C-alpha cells in the first residue's frame, strides 16, 4: 500500500512537471473564449527562466497560433497585458520585444511580427499554418 502511494505521488509530480514545460495551444474551439484570455489563464511556474531551444520554439508557436486564431475567427487583434505570466516568460527569453510594448500592453500582432522577423522561427509559422488548414 505504501509503495502504491509513493508511486502515485511520483506520477502526479511527473505529470505536473511535464505539463508546465509544454507550451501547447489548448484553447477550446468555441467562439466564446478569446485566445488572448487563454493566454492570460496559462500558468507559468517561473516567468524569468531561460528556455531551451525547443521550448522557445513551442512558446513561439503558442503565440503564433493565438494570433492566427484571433485574426481568422474574430477578425481583429487583441491587447495582451504585459503582466500576463506567459508573456513575461516570452519577454525573459526575447527581451527585445519590450520595444514593441505600448502603455497598456502589447498586441498579439506585434508579437507575431516580432517572431516572423526572426529567420529561425519561420519553420514554426509554417508548422502552425499547416495545422490550422
């Protein structure tokens, strides 16, 4: 019984750790939930940590998809508050983005254009576009 309990606790922490290191776009496919609200609600364990290369690509794909869904489904851009944890993590790994912030935050399009300007993330844009077709 004790072993079962230990294994269950270990599995719980393992699954939680994996979930927090993955930046997947998991917004419901309902028009009632804006992608910007999904970004606001994402939990981030440490907003200042430096990501590995693969994680940076996942994070960029998350923002790319949020922007593309916003434009495709809602036909407009949305402002993201600069204190949103997932955006703070983005800033910690791409500090140059700060220049694109306005007083009230940053528009998803600005983040998208920032990523689009980086040659190493062109593949991520193509990948996300393919998954949305």
